[in-house]
């Protein structure tokens, strides 16, 4: 097994609080952090999925991408921004829900003044591996680090985890004046 996927945990009940979860600072352009609440390496499961939260700093965004083998659901907890799904923009705010079937282009943009935070669910799992491989470990009470770049091999990491082929014509929120 390579370092892309962690070995599965034994099956059983799992209960945790935010202080014990895996957490990773994320590089530009998101500049926020993610927490992994559930994944097969945390608790064994019959139908593998991953669940966690992601926070994107004001002005940050999740680059446009696809998932060839995964379905994804997003539930916005706090903040405001927008989702761009197959080129169409949708406003996001608390209690917004987004469901993304396989192979649908999507991205999330925080154009609000506070963090944009959502709950994410991906089936099957693998997004947690991507976050671990591109991020930096985060612990309760850590200071927010300076923005840091994505790893040079980020496209390879994307392909080894849950992402479709790199999009050559990505939506660019910066050139769109967001």
C-alpha cells in the first residue's frame, strides 16, 4: 500500500468531538482548513464514505474540478459564497445544500467577509486522503499559518485520490472579478 490511502480501521461504533479529529490547514487558493470526522481509516464501514467539514477563508476558493468515481454532498453551516456547477453560479449561505453526481464540474468560492464553512460527504471515500497529502497538520489552538502553496505534484495527488483529469479550461474567479 502506498501512502495515498491509510489502512482501514476495525468496524465498530465511533464517537468523537472536534478536539480529537484529524485536521489539516489547506494551501492556496482555499487558505482554510478541513476536519475529517469519519472515514474507513477512522472506523471500519461496510460502504466506504468520508465525512468532515471544510472552512474556506474570505477571498479563498476550491478550484474547479470533477470526481470520476465519487458522489459528493455539501451542507453549508456558516458564511456566504457561491458554487459554480457546470458553469452556472449558485449562491451559498447557511442551510444551502449541494449534491454533485459523478463527473460534474464544480467549485466553491468564498466571496463573503467571514469564513465559509460546510459539511462534506463523499462516496466512496478518498477526499480525506487528498486533504492529508496536500495539507499541513492542524491542532486545536494553532495560529493560522501564512498562505502556503499547493505541492508541486498536486495534479498527481489529485489523480491518485478522488479527482478527475485536470481541467484545462477551469473557471477562474479572480479574472471574473469576484
